[in-house]
């Protein structure tokens, strides 16, 4: 048995100095990483405290427990200090990151290119919303139609020029690309019970192309079916529609005309929305501009669709949407609509 070569007082002194030095270095650690390295240096398996514990072997048997307890208390105190420093540094690092990554809400955002509604659809939507106020509901139909819906049920007989191959895109002997939106009326008359107020619209197709005609253009039309319907009701509806679309000061007039599906039929003119009736290039100095066709539903159409006549009567009217857009926006070439030239389309954003 060897006698103790180091007195307890000296080891206690070393322990005190070590705790002091470790606590101070924890306080001064500049980052979590440094703090962790210091923890390993002082409290690790081969750290300063473990080394000091080894010195305990030099103490007498009686002195060892007291010193061992003192070392453990010092370690516990240091671990408490470590926890405090760790919290402080963690908070500081989070704060630094939050500051560095802070969003500046006043910076302008990235510019997202904004699309716009095509003028054809803007006008269609506007017309629908005007007619909706009169109680009209929207209906659509297929673009490929049976001959029966495109022609026969609309009182367009076999020998009518509209059926000519030069005017119509035939899919096969029985089917065509619809040449007008009127087939929608037949679908509605077959499937819905009067009284009715409906709008049909969409793309139509004809073998035609020049400065004022396109092979693919758009129509919108209205159909009203009720027990008492006259040309006066039709005129009232169209006058309201024209005033709402082009301006309250515009007048409407009917010119007698012929359409297979209406009887009597009338072409609809309104006073020129560009010159307000004074005369300009658009109205060819007449002060009037043609906007569409209309009339009372031909009894043959009711008969073909199975609607009881004369109990039910009706009127119908139709407009070319491109023509409406041309008038409304003062566009001089109908071919601008399908070109999708951005310089043209951007003018409607
Ligand atoms: Zn004019």
C-alpha cells in the first residue's frame, strides 16, 4: 500500500480551477460547434475531469469518496452551465438565420404573364349576361351534327342551296360540321318542355374565306317559346339587347327577309355604333348596320321537333359573334380573330 503523494487539498484546488476554466470557456464559446468541442475536451471520456478522477488513486482510501463526490458535483454544475450556454447559442443562431433569410414584403414579386379573354369570348359572355337578365339560360350542342338537326328539322329542304357541297363541310352522307347554331334550338325543343328562353352559342363552319368571312366563326342565338308571342315581343327584346350592348341611344329596325326556320322573318339593323347614325366607313355612310336575323319560329320547325302548334309560339334571333366584336371594338379585318397574333390580342387585356 502506497502512501498518498498528493494531498486532497491540492486536488481540490485543481478541481476548483478546472471548473472555473471550463465554465469560463463555455461562456466564451462563439458557436454551438465550439461549445460542443469544449464539452468533449472537459467532460469527454478522455477529458480533463476524467483525468482528474484518475488522480484519485493517489488519495487515501478514506479520502477517495469525498473527493469523488466533489468531482461529480463539479461535473453536474458544469453540465448545467453547458445547458445554459447551449440554449443561448441556439437562440442566437436561430435569430441570425431568421434575420439573414427574412422576407422583404415590400420587394416587387416576380412578374407572371397575364392572359386575357379573347374578344370573341368577351363579346359572347357579355351577350349571354344581357340575355340572362331577360331570363335566358345557356344551352350548347355538338359541332358535328346529323343532317336532320342542321337542315331538315330547321325546314331547310334537300334542294336548298345551303346544303350545297360548296357551302357545307360534310363529314359523311349523314353528318356535317354544323353550319349554324340553330341545331341547338332543335335539341332544346325536343328535350325541354315550353315555356322556354334559351341562348345557344358556339363555333360554326362554312366553306368560305375572305375579308369578311371565315370558314370557322361563331354565332349566338336566342329562342323564346311561350303561349303568346308576337313580332312586337321580338323587337322589344332585340332593342333592349342592342341598347345594352352598344349604347342606350341606338335604334333598331327590322327589314323583311326570308329564313327557312322563321316565318315571318326579318333582318335586324341597328344605328351605327361607330358614327351614331351620321355615316362612316363601317356603315358605308348609311348610318345603319346589319347585325343579324330574326323571326317567329316557323310552324314546320315546331312540327319537326314535336312541339304542339299553335298552342306554343316562339321567336328566334341570331347574330354573328365576330360581327358583334368588329362593331364593338372597331376591328377592320375579321381574319384577325383566329390568327392569335399577340399584338392584336394584347389590345384586349
Ligand atoms: Zn357609321
